[in-house]
C-alpha cells in the first residue's frame, strides 16, 4: 500500500494543514508552506533532518483522521461564537469562567484543542521505527504545548480580565517579573528570596567532617541516646543538591533517618567549575564514592555500613561497591536504591535525546578529547531539559502566571531546590551518557572497566531495597524494577505513588499517598504489580522496618562528630552546597 509523505510541519492534502484543497486552521501558521520549506531544508542539512521530511502516514489512516477532523471542525463552526458553547472544563488551562464568558477566546481555545488532538493523531500514525515515532510525538507535543492560546496575552481571557480589573497593574507586575527572570537566567517557579540554604532549608544539625575537591562528607548529630553500631551513608545525585533529602524538618529524609537511631553520613557534591572540568567517572567513583566509604569506616570504626543511593547517586554507589567487590571488599551491609537505573534498556522519555550522533557531539564539545579541552555540562541546561519533560506544569504554567497575570509564584521549598542547579564535568558526563544510556553496558558483567577493575554489579553481596515511583518520568518504575534482575542478594522492591521526587519525599507524619509491596519478584514488573498490595501512607516506615535490623546492635551515641583524624571542618550544610552554578 502506498504511503503519504509527512513533514514535521504539514501534511499535504489534509484540510487545514496546507495543500491545494485545504483551508487554514484558525489561529495557526500556514504549516503547509512551512512543511515545503522544511522539506527543502532537509535536503541540504543532512540525513537527520531529511529523516523527518521522509516520514510517512498510511493513506487509509490519513483519510480517517481527515474525515474526523472535518466532522469536529464543522460541529465547532456550527456552534459559532455562542458564549459557553464550547466545553473547556476538562483542560485546566481554559477551565475558568473567563474563557466560557468570552466567545472569541472560548472558540480559539476549543479550536486549538481540536488542532492539538489532530496533530497528536497524526504523530501516532507516523510509520517508522519506534524511537523515531517517539521523537515525533515528543516534538509535536512540545510544539502543541507552546502554541496554546493561554500562553499569549492577546488570546488569554484570564489575563485580559485581570488586566482590566487591575487597570493594567498586572501587566506592569508581569513585565517586572519578566525582567527579573531574564536577569537571573531562568523562569521563577517559586519565590526564591524566601529560602536560604542552612537557614530554612538543609537545617538538620551536623558538621562537615571531610572534604576534597569533589565532595564534602557531612556527619549528622544523633537525635537519640543510642545509635546502631553500623553507620548509614547516603549518596545523593550529583546532578542536584543533596538537600532534597533535607528540605524542612517535617519532610526531611535525613532527619527521619537520624531519628530512627542511625549514625548518618551524607555526601554533599561540589558544584564544579572549569577548574574541575576534566574530572572523569573514575574520579567520581574512586575519589568520591569509595573515599566517602573509607572515611565513614575510619570515623565509625565499623568495616561495614548501610548505604543508600538516590537517582544517579544510586548508579554511582552501586558502581563503587562493584569496584570494591572486584578488589575483594564488601563494605555494604545493605544497599538501598531510590529511583535509580542499573539497567538502561528502557529509559523512557530521556531515551529520545540519546543516540550515537548526540553522544558524539557531546564528546566533541565538552568531553576529554574536545578540541578546546574538557568543558562543563551546565546546570541550567540540565534543569531546562528536565522542565521541558513536563512543559505545561514546569514552564508554561509559570510563563502565564508570572508574566501574563503578574502573579509572583508562592514559596515552595521543593521548587526552590529544583531551581538550584549544578554543573557536571564534561568527561564524567560523557562517559555516563555513552556507557549507560547509549550502550547499556553497566549491567553486563565485565563489560566495563572502572578504576582499573572489571565491573560486575552481581558481585555486590548484600540485601537490597529497591524503591521506584509509579509516575516517575525520569526513571520509569518498571525500569527500576529491572534492578532486581541485576542485584543478587536478598531483595525487596517497593513502589511508591507520585513522581521522581514527590514519591520519594513522602514523610509518614503527613499521612499522604500510598505504596505497593509484593515479595514475589519472580515475574515481570506487570506481574509484580498485579499481585501487589496497596498500603496507605509513606514507604519510609517500610524501609526502616527493613533497614533497622541490619544496623546491628545499639550503642551509646557519640558525643562529638568526626574523630581525631577527621575533625569537624564547618557546620552543616557546608560550603559546597551553597555554591551556585
């Protein structure tokens, strides 16, 4: 069967999408002409762009979508500009009475939603390999979200109403917020002036007891008369600040662990600058993860400890433990993995950004062999990428509120942390990108050499607690479940509600959400979930019930932090976490 060519900007012959017999979609550019221009550009700009120009849709499916569009467009047009005739309540962007009361705005919104549905149907109908189709869907969704009439003052009924009610004051305030955000280099998601690291976030009492050029090690002051004999080490993600685990006393995983009687040590990563741009993955393993383990052993006097890694911190921690296993050492009494990848075969939406060409471009621009020398992956770039994975919630929502309505966002500790970005050394990031996301070799025993040792994650000999979040768009939960196929010790898998961060930071006192548990790990992720039991509340109690027996005997809590060889350097949270990207 013949197929119809599809450009990323227009579909020849589809009514409203360009073509000789088409009418133009109201409120949208002439994307038929844009499609012709992009097709011409594709011929001159190489195979990557040409691949998009050559995308196809089966004629039968295209005809079905055309017919459906025409039916819905005719129905919408017949409703005319009658006030309240277009139901918009299902989309929160257009759900207020201002949209329903303004016939022109309501019609524009309803027309936009019809166009958006049609574009998404076309994206779903594109023929090709799954990765290409996923990229098309992602690109179309980004364009649709950006083109929403709510994002433009001339079309946003809410913003116009507020401008009239405030006699233009909201527009003046919006312009002031825009200028402020331009100066700081990112869209404000919260009132950042309310928070200060060490004053009202990251306030759990402790001290920095070791530092080198990559990290500071914080030991926290015991909150119980006795502590478990085996210490607990947290390795947070190096792509973010550690205090996501210590935002406020009432939602601090760090404070909670200390309250349970654990002698807690936490890695606080350096926000690297150009002087550290040449650092590698091996440096992060040997001089950070393994060095932190050594210092905890020296201070606590215990050869073994319980360990926890969060996100990429879990990947780093497991790699470090595998390196030590290759050297004949097993310092971990237990391993907790929070929303972490070890198996990178299904990385969700992040897979769209990774292929040989994109990784090679990174290596040539900021990697160890870059012509101008190693560079940095800028924290703001990472933050922007993650925000555009959920653009309506984390980008356009704030564009509308801040600039069109002049409403400064309220203070929110988690979003303050989210905007506190960190840089990464180019060679370290490029190694991680190639060997995990692109080649997925970390899970293969002996396939990678790190710090001079062949890595075998299965050689880690300790119980493991693997946590995933059901709505995680960064580490899909069923991918985190695959960690249970790689780690060989006794395993516990727990699935929490919500997303990558909100699912993890769920203190018991709030009595929110739920989690699922199932001791049968023999089947697939779907099998596990089908047999799982839902438990109301926080997974933290499930974790500490599992962890506490692994802490060993209890002994009197130390009266001072550090020891003779590792004296306190400065109070927690230390200098490194305060460094801005």
